[in-house]
């Protein structure tokens, strides 16, 4: 039985752990500099080259060069959005405005920086605020075990088929509506709070669906499946059709790639979920580690292909630092976890994907974590979430 399965926070010096992490954070911030910006530009350049290769061959009948190039370019934009949207470069000296959370994918830069299916501000709220604040809790919008409860009522073969379909479509079928719904709920809650009117009208399902198509589906589909193929109109209808098919295949591959590295980050029979809020800030930090998993780390190719989500533990401890900082700090975070007895799970992405899939289809279950004071308040409010909603 793994350490995470028997997690007992009362046996961990959470305050000491938090104090050392805070000191490590100060050291980390002092190290931010030109190396981080140069690395960010290199990652962006690799993505652009991949996209250029994909476009240069998109007019040919469906081919792996175009599909892989376009897909890697789109996955790279996801990677950049993840770190820039998390304010990862906001405090790096000399950072260009376009790499800050204030500008990246905002307003007119949306399709220049992140031409994806999600509304950027909706994704930032759902992921940066809700998921990171409530990791592993019932109010975590991305808690896979809870989100697949209905799935586990189907025959086993159907469960695997649904998960396969989800893997190929999840940015469109799951993340776009999920993030937009979270933003809707936040805006409604804030409006009721401002007006004092608890009966403020909730948008109808039809209105929500219309807005989903207007802000997410039509712009993204128009960009990838209409505008891109039409670039090849001078070469004739066969080139346009080939570009369309290559773009569709690239999007399916991007879904599979991102799902492979995102899905397993917080799920497995050795990763706890929690029924109550953390009792203290220190306990919350222990949960961020125990409720996350790392993959193989340490080399540029490995880190890039896993979209730097292989440092998920360090990311949940320090969510707003540059990519390279995770590689620098990872051995020290792991050593601190060993010192304080905090579970630190690290396995290959393939192993973690299998464990995530076992939970999703009902072949395994996540253990329930304990709190330091035995019984923390039930999840009947979102005080920390509300404090962050203005961001």
C-alpha cells in the first residue's frame, strides 16, 4: 500500500514543511532572469517552426508531416498559455508585455497567442482559481473520479470507448463548455453579491449554448477548419480539402497529446481526494503535493514533449514561476518531501495514464485523505475562491 493511501496529515510537520518551501520560493524568485526569457522564446520558436512545417505540407493529401507539425504547434501554444496565463513570467525582469498574464491571449491577441477552443479568461478562472484552490476536493472542477461517476454505470467496453472518444475530443467536448460554465457561475454569483439580489436571473440553457458556440466553437472552427484550408485556395480544391483533413487530424492528435499529459496529473489509486477543506495553509500545501503526480523529468526533450506538466507537484507548490524554474527546483522539493514524510509520487506518464484510466472506468478508486485536526469544515463554501475571483 502506498504512502498516499495511508496519508495522515497529523503525523506531518506541515508548518515546518511550509516554512522551508517559503524560503525556497524566495530563493527561486531571486533566480529569475534572462535565461528564463531566452528559454521561453526558444519554446515559442520551436512551436512556430512546427506550425510552419505543418502549413508548408498541409496542401498535400493527408500526411503525417503536416499532421504532426500542426499538432505540435497547437500543443506548444497550450504549453505557453499554461505558463503565461499562470503569471509564470510576470515577475521576470525585462519580460515583454506580450508574455505577461495581462496580455497573453487577451483581447485581440486571443487567436495570435492561443487559437484554441476555450475562452482564455474562462480557462484561467476554471483552472488557475478553481482547480488550484480546490485540488482533489469535491469543488475541484477537474476531479476525474467524480466526473466519471455516470460513466461507470455503463458496460466496461462502453466505458473504454467513451474514454477513447473523450481523449480525441476533450478540449472541445469537455474543457470548452466546462470552463465557460464556471465563468458563468462566477459572474452570476458576483452579480448577486453586488446587487444584493439573490434571485438574479440565471441564463437559460439555450442562451448558454448559444454563447458557447459564439465564443468558443465557431471562432476556433473557423480559424482551424475554414481559414487555414482557404489559404490554399489558389492551389485548387484538392489542396483545400487536404488542408482541411490535415487540420482536423492535427486537432484530434493535439487532443490526444494534451489529454495524455493532463489527465493523469491528479488521479490514481495512490492519490488522495478530500471531503473537507484544509485546516491551515500549511495543510493545503501538503495536499497540493500529495494530490499531484510527476512524470519523468530533467531533459529538454522529455520536458517539452510532456508540455512541462511532468513537474506537476512543483507547479502546484509554485504555480506562478517560469518553466525552467521547475527543473531547477524539482530535486529540492523532492528532498523536502522526503525530509517531512510528504508523499511524492513520480512515475512514467504511461504508468500514470493507466492508473488514471483504471479510476475513470471503475477498476480502481482514489483513497480519501485525512486532515490534521480530524474533522475540517465540510465543503459548504468557497472563501478562498471568492478572494481570488477578482484576479
